[in-house]
C-alpha cells in the first residue's frame, strides 16, 4: 500500500456565481412550502436516494469549471534578512464537470382522474413509483456509471472515476486493497475484525477525516450486516453507534461517518454494489465486495443543480387538445463537483462469503 501523500491539495473554490445557500434534499423536504416539492423530496428520502447526502448549490450552468493543485504546489522559500522575496506560484490544472438532465413527464388522462371507481389517486400512484425508480437509477449511476459502456447522458460514477484517478484529478491510493480480509460469517474472527476496522479507518485517514466528519460509507446490505457483526465480535461498540436524522429515522454510524446501504438496481433484484466481485474488484462470480466513500462539504464534494428543485419539478396542469391530460414535469439538471483530490474512495477485496 502506498504511503499517504499530504501534498495532494484541494481544488479551487466553488465555481463563481453559485448561491452560497447550499442545501440537501433533506433541507428542501423540511423547508419547502411547495406541497409538490415536499412530497417528492420526502419520497426520494424514503426510497434512499444518495442525493439526500449531497449538498446542492444552484447555478444556471451546464458546465462547472475549477482547478486542481496536485503535485504542483508553489515552492516555499526561506530567506535571510534584508533580501528580496522569491517569486513563486503553483501551476493549477483546469478541469470541467458537466450537469446532466433528468427529464420525464408523468401524464394521466383526466377521465382516469375523474373515474368514480378508482381506489387510489392515479397521479399519486404514478408519481410514487417513478420516484422509487429514480432513487434506484440515481444510486446505480452514482456508483457504477461510465460513458463508455454505460449511459453517456448521466453522471460518471465513483467506480469509474477511481479506476481512472489521474483523468479525474484523484489520488490513485484512494482505491484501496483491503487484502482479502474475511468478514464472512464463517471466517470472521477478532483478528479479521480488527484488520477490517483498520482498513475502514484507512479510508477515513486518507480522506483527511480520521473521525469521519462529513463522510458517508456506501456498501451493500450484506457488507453492512457483516460490518455490524465484526463490531460485535470486537465488543464494546468499536466505534459503531446509532443516531437519528431530522425525520426520526435511525442512522448507523462508524465514528462520525454515516453507513448507507445503496440498495438495488431498478430490477429490484440486482445489488448496485455486488457481493460477487473478484479479489481485484472486477465484476465476476466470486466472493468479494467493496465499500465506497465520499466526504461532502466545503472544499470536498458537492453537487449543483441548474435550477432550484421547486423550479425543476412542476405540476404543469392540463395539456393536449382541449386539456385532456394532466402533467407533472421533471426537468432537473444536476452534476457532481469534486473539490478535492481525496473526496472519494473505494475499498475492495473484502471477502463476504
């Protein structure tokens, strides 16, 4: 394992023109006085969308520009009294991030809305199932998407970014080999549990957040249960705690880092992070899995949206000839803005069966 490099620095400040009021989906759910926005954001939260973790700035731009300072910081010169200062400057590397559109319309014929025999509100039912699909799809894209074999109209996921660290301005050691540590029910022991916790702590240390402040650890349900089991093997908590969010929902924590099961794909069967990876972290039919991590906040990882949520999700009303269709429009452009070369990580080669 490579040594930790402290000279990998943060990128430039948040792109100019962003409203300083950076909000999460949870903030919108609590603060919005728009009933449609409240309903939608609450539904996304209940369906476990990763967007709930991402602070969203608002900027009417499809492109965000920034600079990274990695291995090219200014030279610091020590001098004698009565000597002129030495001019020094770094050589920033510019980069761009792109926003991508979620654009759908939910249409229901007004005759269906007026049907006296209907049991449920058809628009509410269609909206509910759409939001569930959106949560599944966004989480999958956030982890797995790429623009080669995946969807080039969607965000680039953590996996591809970390596999191509230099392209995305990340430090290569943020993709970490957990050494095949066995945390399966059959293989876990105090020694293996300690080794596993060592590697989890390594993620936090390499991110510059040893206590886990602002960090979310993403994994599948199997790894989450085995993580908890490993903690029980060690006893006395071992940094594992439970808390609750603003809505009273239970949140699992390792130190101050939140632990999240990213769930399954839209087929509702396939895990977004599988438990059948090879020991090299590739797709396969073996017995290994991975943990992904992000640290959110100022000078780390945030997102941005082209318009505020309340302007991106609209009850359009009646459309069509004679106004025969009731429409809800989604026209939401969002992107990821990584402001630090250590704002995301992956730990792979975790034996789970």
